[in-house]
C-alpha cells in the first residue's frame, strides 16, 4: 500500500473517528487491533507535521528578526 500524503486536519479527523469507534465498544477484537495500529500511524504523522511546522516557523521568525535588525541598522 503506497503512502498517500494526508493533511494534518484529515489525520485528526480520522483519529477522532477512530476514537468514536473505540468509545462505542462495538468493535470486534480484530478490528480493534487494526484501528489502534492506524491511530498510532496517524499520531506519528501528526507529531512529524507539528515538528516540521515548528522548525519552519522558527526559521521564518529568525529570518524576519535578522531582516528587521538589518533594516534598523540602515536607518
């Protein structure tokens, strides 16, 4: 199965659906195992997206601060 890019909001939505299924207690054992495996995959994906976004934001802010300092020095 090829990995399809999934958006953060889609992953969270799928996690919420899995949580609802788990809370309903109407899942058989085989399905439970698959749902938990998928939830773990989605949580990892969300963490990676958050970490990547955090790094990108820090880089942007650092660049902004650098440019702001240069602009102030030229005044």
